[in-house]
């Protein structure tokens, strides 16, 4: 029910559309901000790592310089090596021990002075010793061999010394000889516990862990003390070896972490060591998540506010439309008398309201006009019906049989509208003649009906004083020409039959030729025709005389029969009339001719509306004693 209103649907659409925009833009902003945070974190980690690496490098550079200077001195003062290394250790308190290990002149009888070592105890006391006391032979040990190959110095692997708990690492430099390239190794050892302290002093990002790792991935120092001396995970070592920086390591990758972390590396110059920072991804994006959740909450509140405002504004704007909808339903129910809200707005709603009000008044006017027109049409229909009744009253009954039974007439009149201009009539002329007429008035409707009524009335009156069809038509023509300013006319076929002999006289005023059905065949009676009645005062109408034999029938018709047509516009035609008449049994009643032709015409038009009025009249001569030779002649008046 709520969503049936346009305002509610619009507010919901605004809410859903804005939510979609918020989700899309929020996702894009989250991705962009995430990348920015990663860049900022990387820069912050690089700054911390670089500062720490610089400090470590400075400390290690002091040790390497001591070893390099010492190697240069021992190159020419081998015999003074014990004193030199003791004095050097005394002035460099950060050193744990210094070794001057020479290649023994006789490996089978090495001397302590070949590998003197000066040591600093935990309490700071100095002591002298010899590498000959080491568990393994020093000149074959890895650190010595590696030192011989470090002409410019190198850092040894971290190790633990007997009697010390801290981790030591030595810097070895090859001692050049006079006759040989190298004659020994000068090694300065320091404790790397200071690295652990240095990591603790760093101003690291919150939740970050610092570490120093050698080239093999062994942690030399780590904020997590349990990691010191252990090797990093496989993905950690692979990233360290490949120089990938930063790298994301997850538990699923085999990392020694409980959650995804980001690791940042910085090489320490002059060494194979690397300083690094490890930051949990959850902590890296913690601020971003909080900011995103707050933004989403604010965005939802803003969407709710915008939707509420849109709902209120839309309801206010659409309120007149709701009234118009109710009034439109009133109009559909036929109620046009109702008040409309008075709006002075010039927007679409105001224009629609004013247009609706104007349309309502125009519709009311049209309805009044339609009602008046309907009443007028009803009155016209009533008048037409009266006119139809009057017109039908002017024509005789469809069927007539002479008292002696010799002449039988059957006719039909079928107007295309309420009234028409076609006509038929028949009447007796004295005791020995019967006059029959079929006519067609020009035009249709009321004028044609009135002209038809005038024609029939005049014809019945004038025929009583005439001797032949020619005289009837001539007299009728003169009367119809009087005052015929509208130039209306009527075609008329007039026949007069003698009831004793069957002699039929025919005269035509521009009418269709009649059909004679005699001896089982149908033929057109060639009647010379004059002009239509009402146009020419001087018109003459020749007479065609023929004798009807027993069973002969003459069919008279108007052009509504011959010109009947359906949608294909092909006329029914005279040949079709002849064919229709020929199929009627000889000696049939005239009603059979009228009904047969009308039935064939109806079948031909196949339900199409009538194009013109139809009038049919069939006259049958029943005198069987008149069989003999047919008399056929033409007489001119």
C-alpha cells in the first residue's frame, strides 16, 4: 500500500540509487585509501629502517675500521701482535675480543704467538690467550679460511663463545704479507646485544616489530627475542633473496605468523645484513576500517535524511496530482461538477491542473452538445420513420391479382436508408387496363423521397387522362419540370397491359430495360428510351408494344439491382439478372421472380451494406388461351 504512491516510490528510488552510489564510490575510495595507506606505511617504515640501518652501519663501520687498521699494522709487526691487539682492545670498549691469527710457519709445531687473542670479560677485565686453545685447529677453521679471502674485510657468521651468553660476530680482514699475498687474519669481535637494545630504542610505528637478519635469513636481533638465532620462514627468505619490498606474508603461505603481515626491508650498507619491520595487516588498516565504518554510518544517515526530505518534498509536490487522480475517476464516472485546488504555481503541476480544469469544462460542453445532437438525431429518426411510413403508404401492396386472374403483380421496395427515391406502383386504368411503373429518383434521402412522392401522386392522377405510356410519361414530365430549380429527375419505366388481350405497351424515361421471361428463357426487352423526367419539357417517349403469352413474366427493376456490388466493386450486372430470371421455373408466380432476384443479389453482396435503393416489380400474364404468335412492334409518339 505504501509503495502505491509516486512519492513513496520516488523516495525509495532515491534511497536505493544513493545507496548504490555510496557502495560503489565507497568501494573505490576504500581501494584508493588502502593503496595510499600502504604507501604511507611503506614510507614510514623506510624512514625508520633507514635511520636504524644508518645507526647500525656507523657502529659496524667503527669495528671494520679497527680491523682494517690492525691488519695493516700486523703486516709488518707480526712479532708485536700480542701487544698491539691488547692495546687496541683497551681503547675500543665496544669490542669483545681481537684476534691476530697468522698462518703458522710450521703447522706441525705452531706457537701461541701465531694466533694471539685479547679478550674482554663481562666485567671488563682484559686477558690474553691463543687460538691454539680453540677446540678445532684455527688455520683450517671456516672463519680463518674465509678471513684469508676477505682482503677488504667481511663479517663472519654470528656465533656463541664459551663462557658468554650473548651472540658474537666478528669482522675479519686478511693481513697482507711481504712475500705472500696474505699471511693471516685480523679479527675484531663485538657482541650484537646492542642491536637488540637498538631495536627497542627505535621509534617504530605502533604494533610494528623490528629485526636484523643476515644473508641466510637468520635473525641477528628481533623485537621478539625468541626469534634471535632462528631462520625466517621460506616465503620470508625468498622475499629477502629476491629483494621484494614490501612483501605480504600470510599463514597460508607458510609464514611464521598468525595473521597476514607486511614486511619492509632495508639493506645495511657494507654488510650482508638487512634491517626490517614487520607490521600486522590488521593494524595497518585499523584506522582505515574505523574511518570507513564511520563514513558508512554517516553516509547511511545522510541517505536516510535525503530520502526523508525527498519523500516530504515529493508528497508536497504530488499532492495536487492525487486530487487530480480522484477527479479523473469522477470524470470517468460521468461526474464533472467538482471543485479543483486553486494553484498559482507555474510549474508542470500548475499547468496540468489548469489544463485539466479547461478540459473538464470543454468535456462538459461536448457532452451537452452530444446530448443535444443525440436528441436531434432521435427527433430526425422519428421524423424519418414517419416519412418512411408515409412513403410506404404511397405505394400499393406488394402483391395484386386481377379479379379475372389474368394479371398478377408482385413488387418489392428496399430503401438503402430510412427513406429512398426508388418507387413502384400499379393501378388500373378503367376496366380493361392495368398500369405498372418502376422508377428511380436522382439523389437519396429526404429530397429524393419527396420527389418520389410527388412523382407517384402525379402519375396516378395524370394516368387517368392518358391513352398510352408515352402520354403518361409526357404529361408527367411536363409537371415535374415545373419549378424544378434543383434539377432533380426521375427515371421511370411505365407499362400498360390490356387485361383482355395481354397487349403490353412500354415506355421508358431513361430507365433500365425490363426482362421478359417467356418460353423458359430470359431476354431484355429493347425499349427505346427518352430522357429522364423533370429535365426536358420537349421530351418524347417511344412506345414498345408486345403481346404477352400465357405464363410470360415481365420483370422491371431499378439500378440498385444491376449495380449492386460488394467490396470487390464488381457490379452485379444485367447478365446476372438474366441468369437469375432464367433459373426460375416457367409459369411461376411473380413473387418467385422478385424473391429469386433479391436472394441472388443478397448472396452476391454477401452482407455488404446496400449501395442504392432497390425496387422490383414482376408482372405475370396467366391467360393460357392467348397462346399463339407474339406481337412485337415499336410505335413513336
